[in-house]
C-alpha cells in the first residue's frame, strides 16, 4: 500500500509540474502576442512587395513620414500604377515613371505638376503641401508649407495667409490702407493644423 501511495503522489506531482509549466508558457505566448500588437502611434500597416517596398494609398496616412515607398495614383489597362515616394513628393513639374506593384516594371508615366497634384490630408481632413503645386490660388491646400521667422519648416493656414477678403472695391481700398507697412505675423503650424510651432511673417501690401 505504501509503495502504491508513493507512486500516486509522484504521479500527481509530475502532473502538477507539467500543468504549471504549460500554463506559464501559454501565458508568456499570449502576453508576447498582445505586446507585439500594441502600437502607441497606430501607423498604417502597408503591405510589402517582393523586394520589401511598402505600397498603398496616400490617403491612409496623416503625415509625409509615414507614406509608403510606392504610392497608388491610378491604373493603366487594369494594372495598378504606383509612383515612387520621392517622385510623389517632388515639387518639380515633370513626367515620373509609373510602376507596377513590384516597383520594377514601368507601365506608363504620370505628370507631376499643379493640375495633377493630389494633396494628402492630415487627421482632421485638411489638405497640406506646397502652394507651388497648385494650378491657381483657388486650388491651394488648406495648409501651405512655409518657413517660419526662425527657420522652422511648418504650415500656415491658407485663410490666415490670404487675410480678409474684400467684398467690394471700396472695402479693398480700406483693407489696404489699414495694413501695417511692416506686414503681419501669422501662426506656423505642425501638419495637424493645430499645434503652433512658430510664426510666419507676411510682408506688407504694396
């Protein structure tokens, strides 16, 4: 009976150890997966092509830094076309090669310029970019890239840059006469259009 009793105790002990070790490993695995899935900034998760380039739409991100390597701009004969990030962000008017999703085969070209500029949007839905890409003042982005008085690069609101719009010739003259000869300062924002990071000086009217 004693030997039998000892055997049972040993078996129970082994089962207990296996359960504890197994439970610990399962917990560690679950915790690791949970930790890996957490992201403080929640950046867009772009897929990668066979050579490791990310690709997708510019509308999925709120900042230039998080844009994919290949940016979708349209299709050619049913084949999705992508621009290289450097071409998409270029401020020079030119024809850039349009690649397939693998970033190797050129399937056409895309004209980078004012009339084709599709400005990205920040998290509040405001368009942002350079005013030089706009075909006219009416097509400028809501946040216009500018360099502040201290050299900081940021964005100014188009409505702040434009100032008060006159409704009549008489009102235009009154606004012109009321302007300071030395110009005025307006806030310089981060790309979110809310965080003030400096000041931008608007010269006085002539």
